[in-house]
C-alpha cells in the first residue's frame, strides 16, 4: 500500500494553509520579500542571505521567501546552527506546492498568485478538498458535499483570476476510486466533481491543470487509464505522478509514458520532492509511504527535463512536512525539522 493523503500516494494536507497567505499582513510581507536578495550590510554582518527566486527559464515557479523552511533557516542561523541552516536552505530555495485550505480559498489563492506575479513567476497550487477525502485516514476530511466542493473550486478559480498558475488536482482522489477505498456510492459524484473542476479551472486564461494519476509502485496504467479519462484528463493539460511518494524519477517516467500512451499522449509532471533514494523497503510494507527513514530530496524543480512528455519535475509534496503521526512524526502536514534535516542531508 502506498500512502495517499494517508493512503496510496503519501500526499498530505497542510493544516491551516490559509492562515498565513490569507492575511493582509502576511501577503504584504511576501510581496515585499519576493525575489529580494540580502544587502551588503547583511552579508558583512553574517546574516543569512534572503531566499530568492530560481532562474525563470528553467524553474519558472514561485519560491515563497517567507515559507516554513525559510523561517526554519532563519531560526537555525539565529541559534548559530550554521550546518542545519544550510541543509534546510536546500529546501527553502526551491519552489514547492501551495496546498490550498478549505477556508477562504479565493483570498488565499489571490495572495499566492499575486505574490508570484510580482516576482514574475508562476504559482504552483495543489487542490486537496474532495469530499470523503483519504478514506478516513491521516488526512481525512474534505468538502462536506459536492455542492460545497463546486463552490470551493469556483472560489479558487476566482482567486487565480488571469494570473499564471499550475494546479495539481486532488492527489489520491482517483486512486481511491480504483482501489475501492472510496465507497461505491460516491464514485459517480467524484468523477463528476473532478471533471467539473478541470473544466472550471481551464476557463482561467493562465491556468494549467494536471490530474493526479498515482505512482509507479501502485496499480498499473491498464487499471488507471479509463478512470483517468472519466476524471477529465482530456480537458486537462496532463496528469501528475508520484505525488508525495518516493518512486524514482526513472520509474515514474516509464510509468507516466505507458499511461500517457493510453490517454492520447498527454504530457505529465513528476513529483521529485523526496525520491532521491527511491522507495523504502524496510518495516511494515503497509506503511512504507509514511515518513520512511533514509529518504532524500530528488531532482530540483525544473521544466527542462529533456523529455518532451515530461513537462516538469516539481516539488508537490512539501519536503519536511510530515506524512502523518507514524514513526514518531507529528500530524499530517505539520513541519518536522528533524525529518527535513534527514532529507536534505542524504
């Protein structure tokens, strides 16, 4: 079994995602810091360099200069823990997915996309609010019903406006239909919600949408291509693989290409946030997806993959945030500095 928001793919909701970017003060801070670099005085004083943006031609996605990892860098630097600060900087300096919360999605998304636009970059958003999410596991929850979800997606779209955004749509939602984890009575509604979300988001002129399609270690393209078609991949820009999982980039590319061939040669993106050492094969196989030890950061986010079918390597799962309260970890989506250090130090 592979963790999904507690089940098959290992993706996790970031609790309180709307609290930071949804406030005017925080948005102001992000806009002020986006793309800045440290001054000569700061460098002379030994202060850590500010978190800036990656080169636009290879990594056009926004780096949050005030994200959790960036704040951890500053905290370690203040405490004189230079080695730890530099390790976490490996995470802080890369663009990662912004997981959109259930409350005030319009305001939250507007804050993120405006900050990205000001930095001349593109926002990377992850939508994870489908009803009956995660089959009651670590990241259970989601919208209370279909109408609530449709209204939530509508507000996300309004928050994006005409700004540039790449959206990863509902990690695990499709897989939990295929594996039977989601009760049968909710299947038709979920397909309708996913397809409707794709269509609504694609009405925004600068929005690119990838539907989550699992990972190379769980199920086969033969089991997934028809459900993926029913979920609206034909109207989407492509699909995403390996979200919050640890399958290698090579295995993910092979899996994605075999699936692409069955859905009209659609391109795809690969989550490389934690796949540097591949999947974990120790301990209980049923929980190998949940905070496995000895994993490593994978390829840095980039659109220059060298493969015409692979649109990008992305850090969709936020490295350093827990998969759930297993192996000593905190709740799903909470920052876990010890695990972050382990990932960055491998």
